[in-house]
C-alpha cells in the first residue's frame, strides 16, 4: 500500500486500553492492570470516536471523541478479538433487530416485542431496539409501557442522531396519536436543542403544543418553521386555520410572517 493510500485508510475496529489501579491499603497495597475494550471509528474529517464494549461484546453506551495522537499512543488494535467475539455478536444483534422490525411491519406486535426484548437483553441502550419496542407499545395503545421507553430514550442523545431520523419521526407521531402530548412536546424540545434549525421539528412541536391547547407556543413554532422555510405549506395552512377559526391570540394576529387572508 502506498503512503497516500495508507493515509486514506480510516481507523475502524476494536482496540484495547490499559489502566493501572491500586488495590488494598498500607503494606498490602498492590497494582493491577485493567484492560478495557473499545470500538473505535475515524470519520472523514479525521476525528476519532470510541465507544466501550459491554459484557456481551457489542459497542454500547455513550461515544466520546478522542485526539488522534492520544488514541494512537494509548490504544492497541485487537483484530482477532474483533473477528472472534465482537463481529459475530454485532451481526447476531442486528439480525435479531431486523427480525423484530419485520414482525412489527407485519402487524405481529407480540412477536416483535419478544425479539426487541431479546435485542435489549444484549444491549439495553440500543437505539433501534428501544425505538422499535416503544413503537410496538404505542401501536398497541399501551401508553404506560411506551412511557417507560420514552423516559429511557429522552436521556440518550444518540436518540436524535440523523441515522435514526425515520424512527424518531415515527415515534413522535405515535406519541401524539396516543394523546401523550406532554411526552411529545418534551421529545421535540429535546430534539430542537440538538437541531434548532429544523423546520419540520418546529412544525411537529407546534402540533404537540396545539394538542395541549398552548396556542401561543403553537404560533411561535409555526412562525419559526416558516422563517426557516417560507415554502413549508403545511405550516402556513396551519396558521391560516388558526386565523379562520379566530384562534390567534390578539397580540400575535398581526405579527410576521403574515397570515394569509
């Protein structure tokens, strides 16, 4: 491999790090070496993120970015460990989730629940499996169980990553359909912290606020949506509906963006 090709090869795989810890006290104190395993990946900009492996040999928990120099100095590649332990575990987990998603799409919610549960027993923080189980409960109208999943998801920042956007949208819509308006509003508020310039999030937040009879917040988010995308027709129609039905607060009725006559 040429030097140029070598430079283009991005880091991806399992690596180990060692930590020296003291055990005991006084004359009995001794040093032990603890080995931790991580899944590491380098992006197109050269930033390296690491994620710990859980006891089931799958990457789980929060990711953290680490300087490349520190990574190269303190983390050792473990290709055999990856091929013998980690890759088979990740593959089996993904197959279980895919099976669960097929059951859900076919309306077989109890089989879906079982398979999502199997996946979460391997990785309780898996975003796809948590979303899938939450959607399964919402589709069955089991709002109590769905709320437990919601509380877990809202605490996990990876919930709102771009790669999970379609699951995220489905979940928000189903929260609203199940009349879980407070949860829907909290959900979109968290998403807006991470993506404040997403006009569709503002529109969805407006719908959640309207369901909670919070007209001022409804108008606020509709206008934010239109300020980000003046051609967002559904937001403009929503504003027109509010005016036609005399639902606009007086102090907001003449504010920009203009409501159509």
